């Protein structure tokens, strides 16, 4: 059984979603429009929800779903059509182009989720392996990471190519979390000793496993392309691991904008100048940030203002802000709220404690 080990980022909160009607869509203008929404009879697994950030396909993982009370991994396209389903499977993840998928299944009837499958969106299985812990797919879909958890004894991070060949592996800590750089060229492996001791962040070249640098007592949570900038719990780092700023929440993937969240405000900061460009008066519980920093979606409240709305979609170029009210469904594994944006900011997926809302943003 997988176990949620670390809840360290700003993406943890209570809340959920119903977007207000925004009127007629103008070409290129900020105008979030609800395209579809889905409710499920099973429990949505927060770690198995995601968005293909080029194609816009949404992936969702369910536990105890349907009359059969089985686990499922589902893929919906931008119109909300169900295009693929895997039964007796969970913890699905999808590549940016939407063409490659990984998901987990039990190895036997009395085992936990200890098989990882690498497949195409149309259902063709390419390979599978027995493993224990978490699995991640690279944005380009060409690499898969298997990472052990505190429940496993191997404590390994293992990297496989499209053929299922292991290209490198290292032994790390008891609890491992991994993220890819947006270009898939680098892997950031965070590890700790359960429950939350001796944290370390390591940066590897994804194809060779070459260790570039590591940080003690750190946990990297956001990365720009070419790892020009990396945001950790202690601040902002450059490609060589040098600390260049003592704060940071999320960096745009193009490496030009940084978001810093404070208790009652959000700062938009330019890079590399570190100049504050905008300040937004929000108390933040969760947020999504587009590839180029143009679109900022915030779950939270306006600071010192009483308002029924708690979803704010911001165009950082024009400062246009559109608001919505969100309400919790209370049917996800950890009752989280999650926001995902495609790279071009066109589509936004919100996982609202078990309910999906899918918008066209521009």
C-alpha cells in the first residue's frame, strides 16, 4: 500500500470549484470558460490526477469505483470524452503530449500496488516491471522513474528507458520523491528518513545518472527548463546549486518569473533581476503557474476583504483578475485541491477534492 510520506509544498489545502459564467469569449483574452466537469462514485487519488501539458488530456485515478468497487485509471480529452480506461489499476501519470502513460497494478491478488506499467494512451502495453513505491514519467514520455518509499527495503531510485531497460539506479533515503525538469533532461531526487528527517535534494542528468550537486536539509519543489532555477524550501538556486535568493514558492518553467507567497500577499518577481513586478493581495492555499508566467491561478482569499469567491485567475501581463467560487466535494484520498495548466495556458484542470473541472482559460 502506498503511503503519503511528505506534504511539503504549497499545494495543500481545503477547498473546491464552481466557476462563474464569464460571458462571450474574446480571442486571446483571459476568459475562463467551463468546458466540462466530472463527478465519480469512487475515491479520487490525489497522486493519480494530472494534465498532459501539450495535448490537454486529463488523467484521473479512482479507488473503489463503480458497481465492481474496483480501482481505475481514466483518461479524458479536452471535450470531456473518456478515451481510455484501465481497470484494477491506480496512480496513473501521463506525458506532456498525452501519448505515454504509466500506472500501477497489484502483482498478485493479495499484494499491494507493486507493478508499474508503461503504455500508450490507446492501451498498448509496452512493458511492465515489479517494483515497490512510486513511479514517475518524464514530460517527453521517454523515461520512467521507480522510487521506493519508507515501506520498502530497497530505498532505490531506478530509471528506465522506453524499452524497459534500466539505465541507472542509486540507493538513497527511505522516502523518495522525484521530479523531472520541463525538458526531461534532469531529475531532481528528494529523499529523507521517515517520517521527515535528514532531507536531501540531488540533481542528476536524466540519461546518465551523473550527480551534478546535492543539498542537505532541502527539498526541491519547482524547476525551470535547463534547471536554470530551482526552488526549494530554503530559497532559489541556480544551475550549479548556488543560493541566489532566500525565498521562492514556484518558478515559471521558462525561467523568467518567480512567485513568492507570503501570508497575505503574492509577489511576482522577474529573473534574473529579482525585481518585484507585481504584488497581489491574496492568502494562498494552492496555485498554478503557466510555462511563461502569463497565467497565475490561485486558490485562497483576498487579504482583508470579505468575498464569497476563492478561485482567482490572473493574467500577469494585463493584471486582469477573474474570480470564482469553489466548494469542496470531500471525495479524494487526501482531500486536496489541485490546479494544472497546459504550457500555453489554454486549458486548466482543477481537482476539487474528488470532482474535476476543466476550463478553457484564453
